């Protein structure tokens, strides 16, 4: 009888461990101000926080919606004027810059006090994006990664399997491009190049720059980078002559059957009125991780969350973040992908369409180490990449000059 009772206790404890964690914060008051670029947060923040707000009737949340383009300037302006937001949505590439400006609070003490070990459910590469000098300032709230979408109908009709290598992409493009059908369409912008064409760079194990002895150095003149740029040179005959497209135009071209491939992110499926919403996964298109020498590689992006260093209600801000770290709540708040691996066992992220993204997340990393000069480095690479693609300049010479200009930023 005693043994049976012990078994029942063990089973009860196991079942309790499977239940979602619930925030127990009480005695909170005031208003948690927040800024976000995520419409799902604006729509769902009140219902998701209903238990926390019910337990703390004197607590309120007041969130402001910002465009992605204005997010950093609004955070910096609020900090400079002493009106820091309590809850801050941080663009992945802006963590280092906001930390350098003194705008973000270190989160390690909060995690330690709550007994939360993010490394149990978040990948190391995602956590590192939110870290500066070994301290965590931002948690992956709504990260993303990129995969390759392909026109399944056209490939099936021609007898081609989904591409597994970059050579496969070239072979398929040679066979199927023509009569208004292209392989890819480029976005003529520095960030578009770094994140789209750059997906194939990361897939070959290359990086625009790297960290060495505590500083950033250019790493463009490497065999991996030369191979990656050569791939895009080889693709030139199968690209539209007009390279000046934005993301919406590229997505529309793919949906209209004018492109064989595109770099694809989860936000494409969740954007209202996107042409992608009308396509049928498994019939019209398929997804694979970006082909390259490093399996399951991808460029990570998206948004992290932190606390303003000048917040006047840090305890309540952390209580909000802790509540939003519950996997079920993550699934309600995300526009792109969850960083917590447990979410892929929950709807909607347990659907087949997200499994390729889940696989890509295992190797997802930033396009380069983030620094306060991130945007400048993007512009530098974009310039030399286009001098190869548009101007026909020598790859090795241009990548050597690219390294030199990057290195000059840190001297």
C-alpha cells in the first residue's frame, strides 16, 4: 500500500511539472509602460496578462506601438529624457548599441532570483544575441530565422527534387528560368543583401566579420566567403536585370509564379493581406533549410525584450516579462517564431509548416557579431558586394578592400 501511495505521489508530481508555470507576483502597483513593434503584443497583452492583473488590481500596462524603423530612436529619446520605458522590445541588431547608450538593465539578477535557466529551452546562439560582455540584457521574445521557399509546382512538373545544395539551385535555375520566370529577385538594400543573399553566406560557414581578441575584424577575404559571392555571380543570368525590389514586391513575384526561390521568413505567413496567405503549403510551395556546406544554417533576426535601465517600475516590468515567458503565452504573443523550444509542441507551432523553421533554428545565428557599427558594416559589405555583382569587379580584390574598410572602423 505504501509503495502504491509513493507511485501516486510521483505521478502527481510529474503531471504538475507538465502544467504551464504561473506567475505568483503579487503586491505590484503603478503602470508598466512598454514599447513594441509587434501587433500581436498590442492585441493580446491585456488578455495574456489577465491573471497577473487580477492578482494585482493596482497594476496597469500601457504599451505604445512603434514602427521598426522608429523603435531605436524612441527608446533612446525616452532614455535621454529620463522617461525610460519599463518594458522594451529590442531589435536583435540593436542590443549592443542600446547597452552602449546605457538604456538596458542587466537581466541576470532577475533570472537568478526567479530560478529561471534560459539555457534549458533556448539555443545558445539566440541567448548570445542579448548578451554584452557576458551579461544578459535582452531575452528572445519574437525571434526569427530564414529558410528557402521553392515553387513546388514548377519543380515537380520538371522532375526536380527540392534543392539540397547550392549547385542544385544553379542546375534547376538553368533548366527552368526564362519566359518571365527567374530564380530569385534581389532587394537593393544593405540590410536586404546581408540577410537574404547573406543567408547563403552563413550556410557556407562564412561571416562578414568576426570577433578576435576582443575586437571586430573583417573576414570577407576567406575561401568560404569567396565561394558564397561566386554563387551569386553564377546566379546573375537567372536574376531580373532590375534589382531594385522591396520585400513586398519579391513576395508578390513569388506568389505569381515568377520566381523559383525566395528567402522566406515566418513573418511572410503572418502579414495581413500577404500573397503568401493564399498559397497552399505542400501543394504550391515547399520549404527547406538554406542549402550550403553547413547543414541547417540560418540567419537569426527578430525581437528581444528587456527592461529600461531608468525604469521606475522594474519589479513590475520583470513580472510582465516573466508572465510572457510561459510557453502558452509566447504562442499567443508571437508574430514570427518562439525562441523557447517547448513552444514547438504547442499550437500553432506544432504544425508541419513550422518544422523546417524549427530545424533551421538549431543552427540560426546573426549574420555577423553585433556591434555599435553594425549598420556601417552592412553598408560597407553592400557596397563591395554590388561592385562585384553590378560592376563586374574581381571578387578577391573587393573582399580584401571590404575587410580593410571594416577593420578601419575599429582602429
